[in-house]
């Protein structure tokens, strides 16, 4: 019976199969998914996230980045939270994920514990959904927009470091590389620019951009697209012999505010990464940067759209063979 189904599917054009796959996945996600299961789940998560936020602002960038690194690798399935075991090196231990701040993981674990402590909610809400809710909450807590989230994801059953390789954007990426990587996940250039603006909060270690301030090219040791004064500040904060633990704010103007200052910084040559500044230097994306620099409401609308679409990437819903609800977010059941 199953084989007949696959034979039929092969007769459909590939583009149609992809459309069917992506639309059916998001169709199974819906707002208020837990209305009859754990009706107060969003308030429970928000309270736990607000408590964590009160302890450290790092909660904000750490949680957003955790969601992005989760969704981009094997879909939004909380596989990035799973710990390695003697027999398996998990996603979180890939070099690209070693800089994920512990406060992001802790936010999800604390929120999960708060949900599971409520009668009727225990082991009913996935870690993947909790991460999506928590990311929405930290954006709002830092002054960004709040929005309704789609829920109904299952947690993934696999997490390997190997799966991370080549699946996360790098700070050296240009617009073509960024667009190609985002397009493979159903995200267009506008979505990519909106999600890049999450760099309005958070920090970076010096080695992620050192090439731009010391050895950009033979003729230009400093990247010519970098604001001169900003380049000098970066060199002062990140001398060549800097401690690798040193991290600096990605947004030099309002680092603790989720706002559209990111785009104003780009207009002034103050994007920290090549991948940031290329959004302004490339004329194909500059008009969006300019529009969002002058209109925060427009940016907020673009961000909500992009975060919603990010939350649909590679989602597992439905049958238990596809995923489950993890009892402990850091371990498979």
C-alpha cells in the first residue's frame, strides 16, 4: 500500500511535491494549538521567560539565535538543544554552535519545567514550540513587536553535528550567498533582511570580523565599506592579541533595544559583519534597508512575517514516527 503511494507521488512534478510538502506542513501548525490541551501555555512560558530576562539581558539574543540555529539545520524541531552522548556528537557541539550562549538553552529548559509543573500540561507541549514562543517573548521584552505564534510542532528524533555543516550563514557571506541559503528554506530576500536585523541585539567574538579590521585585502587592510571611526573603535576593543573570550555588542548604538537602529547603522557603514553591511552596499537590498531605517512599523511587520515563516521551516507534525514530545529537552525519550 505504501509503495503505491510513493509511485504515485513520483508522477507529480517535483515543484508541486515541494509546494504540497511546505503548505501541508504549515497547515498543521496553527495559532491556539494547545487551546484544549494546555490552554494557558503561552502565559506560562511568557512568565518563565520574563523571569529569566530579569536575570540577564543575554536571554534575548541567546534565545533568538538558538531558534535560528535550530530551524536552519534540520527544521524547527529543538534538535539543537539535545546534548551529545558517548555514541553521538549532537548539533550543539558543532563548531558553528559552540558560541550559542547557555542562557538560550536555560530559557527553554526553565519554560518547559514551568509548563510541565501545571496539571494537565505535563509532557503535552513540545520543546520546539516552547522555543518558538520564547523567541517571540524575548523580542517583545526587548522592545520589539509581539505577535501570535503558530504551534503544533513535534520534537525531532535525530541531532548530529554533521548535519550542521554548511547549513548556517557565515559572517563573510555576500548577498547572493545569503539569498541562496535562505531560499532553500522557503525564505525570500525580504525575510532574510528582516531576520538579519536580529543583530540589533547580541554580541560577537572578535574573530568573527577580525578580517574586516586587520587583513581585509592586500591593498586595504581595513574593509573600505566600514565606517572609519567605527573601524578604529573595533580595533581598540579587539586588538590583534585579544582574549578569544572577549565579545562586543553587534549594535553599537542601542545594543539592549530590539529596534530598527540596525538599518540606520548599515546606512552609516556600521554593520559588524560583511553579511550585515552587504545588505546596504548591494543595491538589490539597499531599498529595503532604507525603508526600514526610516519606518519602524514597516520593519516590525516584515519581522513578524519572517519569524512566522522561519517557524515553519522543516516542521515535524502529526505521526509519532516523525517526532515526539521530548520529556527532557536535552535528551531523546
